C-alpha cells in the first residue's frame, strides 16, 4: 500500500509546529481517515474534532494543503501523492489543541441577530416560489469554513466589527422569509459590518454545501443596505409613502 | 482573535495563485490602455454606417462646446457601471489590490476598511450607473440597427454583425447585473403577496439564470466592445475595407 507523509499541526494556544507521520493510503480514504490512523497507531493524543464523517455535521473543518476543507470530504487520492500533505487548524480561530479550534466567537455573533418575527396578522401559508431562496441557505452545516477563509477575519482580524459570511447567510434567510416582519438592514450595516466584505467570493469557493453565498446572500443583503442607507430616491419614495426605514 | 500558529500557516505553499490573477491583470490592463488611448484619440470613430461604441452617443462632434475628444464626454457612464460592478470588484480587488490575492493566501497587514469608507463606499452607487447604462444600451441598439442601412438601403456588412453581436453581449451583461436582479424582484420577500408577483418572480428567475453567467458576460462584452471599436477604427482609417455580405 502506498504511503504518504502527513504534516499535522501539534500545539495549543501557546504555539506549536507540524509533526510528520507516515500513513498508508487505502482506496477511498479521506483525510479524516488518515487522521484517525495517526490517532490509532502513531499519536493517540492527537486532537481532532469530528462527528458524522459524512459531510453533514461540519465539525472536521481544517486546512489541507493550505485550503480550508472538510477533512471527511477530502479524498486522499485528490491530493498530490508525491508531496507531504499539510493539515493545519483553521487560521481565523484560536487553537485549543492540535486541529481543534475555539469557534465560540461565532455563537456570540449569532446572538446579535434577531430571530424570525412574523408580521402582524400573519396567515400561516407559504408558497414554494416564496421559500425557494431561503431553502438554499438552510443547507448550511455551520462548518465555518467560509468564516475561516474570509480575509476580513483571517488577515485583518475584524472579529469585533464584522459578522462574516455565515451570518450574512443567516440574516439573508430571515430577511427573505416571506412571513418575517422586521428589517435587519441596520444590523447588517452597523453591527455585522457588511461593508467590510469586498465580495471576493472565497466563502463561496470553499462552501462544502455549494451555497452561492456571495451571489445569493451577501450581494442581495448589500443591495438591501443600499435601499435603506445609500439610495436617496428610495428614501424620498419612502418619505412620500409615509413608510418607516430600518433606521427608525 | 487569531490562530496561535501564524508562522505555521505562512509556511504552507500557497500554490501558483498568481496564475489566477495574471489573466485579469492582462485583460483589464490591456483594455484600459487601449480604451484610454482611443478615448483621447478623438478620430476614426465613424465609418458609415458604423459608429464606434466608444463614441456612442456622439456628442458635440464639431467641438462647439467641448474642445476635446467626444468620447471623454460619455465614457464615464460605462466606466462607472463596470468599475462598480460586483463581478469586476472581485476581479480587481484580487488582481490589482491583492486584497486578497487568492483564497487563503495571506495579504499584507494594513488598516483595512473594505467598502465602508471613501473611495470604496462609492461602490454603493452601482444601481445609478445601471440606470445610466440603459440609456447607453438604447443608443447602442440604435447604432446596431442603423448599421443595417447603407445609403438608405438595407444591407449587411461585417461591421453590422460586429456591432450587433457587441450590443447583444452588452445587453446580456446588463441583464445579468446583480442590482437589476434585486430591483426587479430580489428585493421582495414574498412574490405571491405582491402585485404582478408571478411576473416578477418569473423575471427574477430569468435574471437569476443570467446572473449565474455574469462573469462570462462581463468578459465577453468587454472584449466585444473593444473589438467593435477596433474594427470601426480600421475601416474608418482606411486600413481595411468593410466586407459587404448583403
């Protein structure tokens, strides 16, 4: 059986470095299998977060050869076999141990978002054409690969000012809900820092669920922020109609 | 908040990320140089019945009010539409600002503001350039149809087809615009609760289909508009003769 060298990050909050492990590659093997091999035979103390091993739970996110991926969906035979495979923890979050990162910051951001609030006197009927868009966003498995790859968090560390693609998807799902009755445009602009996103589409590129994050969630949300804050004509129309803006 | 292993991440080979941005730098760079030269040239834009798209609509061609090239009066519109376009923003932020150069490739540390401050906060006026683009499209369709008229008779030259294909690609680029998709349907939360909801939903779905190919239309229309101008220039300057097909 051919062997491959895995260079796996070993360390914690204080720092660390990669260590080399030789792993036999079997047909159909994924990176998570290789990590389990290392845990079982070579380094029992290797910390790896995983759960379903089927690409549904979003737990096993890491960076394989510099690219954010789910290790359970990355086949070993898709990687160059003649070079070591480097496996690092997600860069945008603090390391707890080895490949396990502390993603609790995401849950704090999530709490800023007001949940679904139906319109007054809602008739609880929805047509398929009205929920098609939202259903795409419901595929999110919260692997946080999009958060990890986003350069606003990854390189510029704007965790205090920026919500990240995952939460723009969540807000989009609520905003486009046919029965939801509140606007989150001010939240997007002020609390979640949507303006920091310069739509370079890396979140879309790494999404394992193939959600069109940028085109279907972020850009429509940017347009709604423009509706509320940057479009003087719409502002005038709202004033003439006596409608409230999201700021009021 | 950041990983405690920045040096470890920096040591990972990032691959040949520059191969992703090199075509963008070359394509946008070459077009910018050519378009700037042609805009300032102020000549060879008319070869009856063809008008270069860089000079349409043709304003003050006899320099009564504007002493410079007439293209300079109008090119701000198309330039603004493309410069604020969501696709081109991705392309030039990556290729020219290296912000980021590619996904998961480290960029230089600095005070990043994204599109929250001047000048990039002006990207939010994209929809106004889109409104302006409608005016340009009307003129370009007029020019393309006018290119079928040779001395008051119907005819077809190679230039006719060049202008026609160009305006069709420009129309597809315009129709796949994210702002248009938003304004014609995307802004609604509930299609079935709105007047003309079915029509707006169908429109939104059609525009969404086109929107998936926005990058393709952005590039093909960019090249077609440059080639259309180049063809008119060649004919106008006498370098070649227009091939008459009908």
